[in-house]
């Protein structure tokens, strides 16, 4: 059975397993990197949109909550 949106390996389950290995910020960077590789673009999109973004939505996170989670506010405030 293939990985991804299947009955054996749903995207959310894969995402939660990855979350045990790396922080959300690193996963977001990883998914964006996958999306730039033509053969892995769909995998990156599925994991980021169907899993990471959906989890944030389900948790009721606001854009500022997500920015804090990813450390974006520090970058914006520092001007880097």
C-alpha cells in the first residue's frame, strides 16, 4: 500500500508521527522543500495542506498563533 491518503497511512497519521521526530517549524520547511521537487510535490502538498494546515485549523489557531509556533514573529520583529 502506498503512503499518503490511504486507509493504512493517512496523511494526518504520517504528520503526527513526523511531529514526534521534529518540531512543526522544521516540518513546515521540509514540506515546502518537497513541494519544490516535481516528483515529490504532491507528497509535500498533501502533508502540508491536508495534515499540517488542517490540524492548525482544527485547533482553532489564528494566523498569529501559527506565526508564533513557526517563529515567524521573531524574524519579522528583528527585520531579518
